């Protein structure tokens, strides 16, 4: 009996130490700086510094379009930076102003840790308020990839008129379980410990990062794009989001893995995204 108890305690200690390591690696991942600027794509741009609504200094680029005031805010995934989506910004810039920024603790933005969506809502709100107060821009569309898509669905603001997401998650808690999926039955205690660490160390509840809870109350047009064979954010997350608000448009890109939806058929992807924004940002 004592031997069995020792085994149980040993396994419990391993789970705690392992989950602690993964938790801190997840909230402080290696910083990625993509060595690209809009000028590399032939785009004029303005370097922007602004603050999230909770005071974090963030780095952004505004790519102007003199033919319109309509502006698309483009938001990157985890762990990446704003330059990672310059390919998306390039085709959007032909018809709109484009504003890209680094979420807290990513790219050139300040911030000591990421919350994978929970506090990043304040970053997006800061971007929307900056555009209104400093650039007099009040007609905004949101384009978010992965983490950025989840954030887009969790923010409500009068200036936002349409949303496009690519590979957004439905619940952050699902992503934690998916991350630990290879550990079979141990994924449940590992996920529980991760939730506990969020409360203890960051004062946040990962259950509150829930796009599926927010989307049901969104009245503006939404286009949900997801890769059929997404290995990082399962396509089931897109179906959950669509089921929560069946007025959304859902486009599952056949044969694509995470981050490949655009590259599978760039012309079709660009035509659909631009068409959606043109229709809803008039």
C-alpha cells in the first residue's frame, strides 16, 4: 500500500512540475521577429505606437489608402508578429487602409507575458480607439488569424462593422486540452492544473476566453474561415462557432492545414475576403 502511495505521489509531482514548465513556456514563448516591413511589398506605411486599454505599449503599422476611410485591422497568431501577416495586408491594401499591430509580448510590443486571448482583447480595443481618436477612422473591419481571430470575436465596439477570422478557436480551454491530447487520460489533470496556474499567477480564468460565448451576441456580419485538416486548432472549433451563431458565413478550406488556407488558392481566398469586406464596409 505504501509503495502504491509513493507511486501516486511521484506521478502527481511529475504532473505538477511538467505542467508548470509548460505553463510558463506558453505565456512567455520565444519572441519571433519577422524580418519584413510593408516597404518590402511596395507598400507605404507609418510606424505607430499606441497603448492597449490597460496601458501596455504596442507597436503597429498603418498602411494608408487615400481612396477610402474604411480600415481593416489585421491580427496575427500565436506565437508570431504583425509582419507574419504582411501577405494578407498586401492584398487588403488595394481596397482599404490596413492597420497591423503586435499583440502584447509579441514582436516589438511591450508586455511580459501573453494570455493567448484573454487580455489581448484590451490590445484590440486600444487599436480601435487609436484609429478613432488619432486618425478619425470609425469604419473598421477585423481580420484575425488563429489567436487574432479569437480576439476579434471577443471584442464588441461600435466602430467594428464586419469580422473575418481564419482558424479561430472557440474556447481557450479547448486549446489547452488539445495541447495535452497526446497524454490521454492525463490531459484532464494537466488542463486543470493549467487553469489553476492562470488563476494563481495571472489572476485570470481561461474559461473567460470564450469566442463561442461571445459570437452568439454579435449582430454584425462574420466570415469564419478554417482549414479542413487543421492540426493545431481542430476544424470542430469552427463548427462550434458557426452553431453558436448560424448567421455567420462558414468556409472550410478543403485539404488545408493550419495557416495554409490562403496559400491553397490565393486568388479564391483574396476574392472572397475582399468581397466580404467591400459588401459590409460600404
